[in-house]
C-alpha cells in the first residue's frame, strides 16, 4: 500500500493530484495514465544478491521515445545505462533496435553493496557486483517476457467499470436474435 498522497498546485489551480494507492501498479497508472496498465507485465525474482519486483512493458508497446523508465534501488530512484542495456538485451529481437520498452523495477540489495556517491545528483549508482546484477536483471526480464507477453492481460487493479460493452441475453439486434454460443466439449478430455 502506498499511503502517500501528493498534489501539484500552480497559480492556485490543481495541476495534478495523486491519491493514496493500494498497489504500485495503481500508482504507475495514476502517474502515467490508464493505457499503461495494459502494457505492463509483472517481473520479479529473489536471489541471495538482489530482489527484483516491478513491471516491464510488453514488447509490442516498445517506442522510440520512452518516458516510462524508472529504476529504484532500496527505495531510491536512480539511472543506470548498464541496467538499461541489461533490460534491452533481455528483449533481444522482440523489439526493433531503435525502440525501447517501458519499465518500473525496484531492486533491493544489501546496503553496503552500492555506492551512491559517484554522481553529484546521486542519481547514478555503482554496484559492487555489476556483472552479476546485469545478468540477474536480464534473466528476470527474459522470464517475465516469456511468462507474460503472450498471455492476454486482465487487470484487476484499475478502477471503474470495464470498457467492454456487455451483451444482454435475448438482445434483439436488428432483425436477428442474438443468443449465447453453445460450447461443445468432451468432459473426459484432460
């Protein structure tokens, strides 16, 4: 649960308001829009070096300009060209060379295994085991793509009613009467 609420006010007008969110995915939806929810696949792994949780974009939604790329380590936002390359490597030939996927990954490492003092703004991090972290991130993203990219997404985290119109039984459409289709199946088939 994300209990933080924030509001941006400019010239006495609300520009943006984010309510507390029940899940990280709801917060991402608040910040990036409803359309992003359909794009995301859950990515997670837990090793003795790093724990990764978050979301990656489906390959078909990769874009040339991708503003939705966020990495966090132990709760701190950071930028990492190295981990960006690890994520791109995981997608392989599933996305064109000139495009990039969205991602929101949260890494948890032992506090002494990172150095945040390599950049004045403290947005870049040096990892103790960079090569190992690179490979774990690549494997985590590959696994998530394999498990989730070809399965239709049902998102129970979004608010509001589904946008799919519901057809009522016995609906008279023009001159034809619409009925539910019959499904033939063999109950003995496993």
